[in-house]
C-alpha cells in the first residue's frame, strides 16, 4: 500500500513550501503565509458520479 498523498499547494496563498504540522494526521503548515490547515476525506457521495444533464444546447 502506498503512502497518503500530500497537498501540492497551499489553499490560501498557492505556495509550494508545505511541511507536516505537529497537530497530527492531515495537518500541514505553509512556510510562505505562516498558516496551518488540515485536510480531511469526508467520504463518498451516495449518488456517485452522474452525468451533468442540466439542459442547454450541446456543443
């Protein structure tokens, strides 16, 4: 089994200088904007993937 994926960019400033945060699993800190954030997988949607047939003209 592979390791969990790490974020590539800070969601606040977009910088790539990210490090694991001491708060625990899924917590990251950005050295550029000095913010800490946490990523969490919430689960799968019950309806799954469905085509977006809202209407309108096809291209």
